[in-house]
C-alpha cells in the first residue's frame, strides 16, 4: 500500500484529521490511515471504531475497516455512538486502540478521524509521526500480515449508556423538566434514554440521527433553539451537544448560557465540598474567563492553564494528578470517569448535582461568579505559515503589546491559530465591555491587514 495523498497529507491537528469530504477526507486516506494505524497500534486486542451520523460516515468506516483488516487486525464496529464510547470501550475491554469518524461541530459536508491509543487517550506525538510517515510513503512496507476480521458490536453501546446512568450516583431527576438538543448527531444514540431512566420530564430537539442536518442551526454551537424551548416549556434546564457529543453547553431556566467555565466551577465546587478534588485543583485553558479564575482561587481552589485543546488539558491533569479539567467550549474531563470529554456525562452531572443541592440551575447561577466581558473574533488567514507564525509579524505583535499595556492589568489578549480551520482567533477580555469591543475590533483588523497582505508588505 503506497501513500494516499503524498505531500498533501499534513498530519494530525489538535483533534485528529478533519476537513472537507472528497478533498481533504477521502476513502483513499481512510484506507491508508486504517492500515497504518493497524501496524502502529499495539499488537494485542481489537481496534474499536465508531461514527457520528454524517452521511459520509459509512463510506469512511468501510475504508478504515478495510485498512485495519488488511493489517491483520480484529475490528469492533460500534456504529453510531458518542466519541467517548470509543475510549471507554478501549479501557473496559483492553483493546489495542480505536478510531472515531466525526468532524465534531463542523458542518455536514466535513468529516474527520480521531485516533486513540490502548489507554483510551488521543495518540501521542510519537505514534502520530509513525502513522504520518506511513501515509507519506516514508516508511518501508512490512510483509503482509494476513487477513483480519470485523464484527458489529453495537451491543457495547448499552454498556456505555449504563455507565452514564450510574455516574449519577443514585441522584434522580424525577419530574424535573429538561430539554435536550441532540443535534441530529451522536447524542441520539442514547441521550434521551439516559435522561428518561433518571426520571426527567423530557423535551427532545433534533432527536434522530440525520447526517444532512447535523450541527445545522442546532446543538452546542447554535443555542437559540434550546433557549427558546427551555423558556416555552418552563424547563429547569436544557443541554445541547455537538455532533459527536464529546462536549456540551447548558441553558438555565431563565435562558442564560452555562458554559464550560461555569460547569467546571459547579462540578469542582461539589467535589471540593466532598473532599474529592485533589489539592482543589482544576485544569483549564488560556481561554477560560478571568472571572472564573479569580472566583475559584478566592474559594480556595487552584487553577492551572494550558494551551487550547483537550489533549493539553488531559496531559496536565495526568501530570498534576488533577481530578477535573476542561474548556470553556464545554469539553469537560473527569479523572474518576475515564478522562474523556463526554457531553452526556457532563449533562448528567450538572443536572443531578444541582437537583441534589435542592436548587435549580438558575438559582445556582444567581449565586455564582460573574464573568468578565470577553469577545472572540475569527480572522480568515489562508496561509498556514503566517497563521501559525503570526508572532513573526512585527506590526501585529506590536499592536497586541499596545493593547495589553493600555488595559494595564485589567484585561488580557489571546491570539492563536485554529488547529482545524484556516482561522486566527483573536480574543480580548477586560473588566469593561467598551475596552473589549475596541481592542478586539482593532486587533482583528490589524490581523486581517498584515497577515493577508501581499508578500513583503509586513515587517
């Protein structure tokens, strides 16, 4: 088997390989990726694969399976499932690793492939590089390994579903009005069933798998349908998931958004009060709100920040022995629940924790911390070298320094390239919204001007 896409294979981003189906993501790439994963992953145990609801999923799953079995591997096909079901199955059954076919929150015409090792973690850099070298034709082809095998294991989704119910620890939601936005995606595999078993009075939006509509005007990136349904039904809370259900954002009974920072504070406070949070430490990213950081430290907690990406949060949690971590976007990792971002697990925890305290989510929000105003602007920068190396652009670097000095310690600027899209993300956070608006608009305009300028225009 030769290289699939030659030099156009750019390798793993922050969350696997992702892009437009038919150009970046093709059956040829999936075949080769499956083959080289089969050779690089540890030799013992099956390889677990799953998919979200995208129309291109079956095609890519078939190609991955062909590659894996050509490498002599046994494949367990979970079918439609949330991403965390794959690493969970790996850990429960001592599998060699796994692959998830999903483009997360991206539109339906995109797809992607995430790869997990035999511990259920995303691949380390050494394994990534070995697979990338194979994809580019830089590794010698080994002798033929013989035929592998594949079997459907949709029965294992019930094991995953039971683990979600059991994570509530006996806490119930009997009669509590809850709205779920399942996003036409992976959460439809078992989300409704979990909340009904916990006793919730449910309203379900976008509740069947539909690869043509996944993430379209719904889910965690489009909260307005959830918000409207919560207000119209008088629900106590609502939860929205992304396409592969590894992250979640909530809405309280008054329609206010509950983001990942607020979820970390709620869940972390409960663990701290129970004496179950090692060193009262939470791991968050550079995107987490300053208001959250100050409130958490004032409460006696410790907040560690990492680069954006759940793999960085995961690595810091393991290094520090932290019990909880996550991202503002709703990617939450719990050490006691396997260290996989799991939107359904997080929703169960938030819902049952507030009910267990005898209050509504809105009442908890009323007594919580106040976020600093924060604004994020995405600037399209097609040239990857300029995007990743934006600090080499002296005028833009100087503009960022000027903004930070002007806010004099009462705010901050974060500029970073997206790991999956041709975007430079410019975020400004400050005590006053006027400062946020001014500097965010100014810096975004500077990034557009200097990074997309003709060659030689910027110093």
